[in-house]
């Protein structure tokens, strides 16, 4: 299982929008690109998908930009993954052979555990994480 660059960028972008949520001011795409080190052209594509998935809204004009569509404590990692990637773990359609059904059942159990864990992390929690402090002697 691999986390895509797109999903990683998406989480970082949404964390930055979560940090600005309380102020109610839209965040410009240039600022998001710079702060989260996401290429602007890729960022525009991601924001479009997030808007279609109703996780962000956009405001036009000089004071325009992007805002979260809901409070950061109301958006889970599971919501983000569903919008950007679909299921947390996509199963193949091939479950034949002697062991196919049992292997499918195991993967489904793993998918459900991962989904439950992802539902437990809100965007507010993700954005609040601070880098561990470094102590120098």
C-alpha cells in the first residue's frame, strides 16, 4: 500500500486551510503553494477536486481564495481519502481459486480497521501537530 503524492499534498493543503479557518479569510493559491511546497499547477487540480468533493469552497475576486467548507473538527482523514482516492483499500475483482474468498475476507477486515482509524483523525487534529522540539546541549 502506498500513499500517493497527491493525497500527501492534499492533507498538507487542508491542514493549512484548517489553520486559517477561525479567521474566516480565504487563502490564496499562491500562499498555499508556497507554505506547503506544492507546485501551483498540481495545487489547482487538487483544489478543484476538493471543491467538487465539497471539502473546500472558493471565493473569487481580489480578496478571493479557498476556505474549508466545514469546520476542521468536522472533516476526517477518511473524508479526505474518499474524495481524493475512493476507498482506503481497493480490492481486485479476482477472488477465485481455493483461497480467494478467505484472502478477500482478510483484506476487507484490514480495510475496515484502516477506515475506522482514519475516521478517528480530524483535520483539526492533523493541523495541530507540532514538530518535536530539538534540544541542543
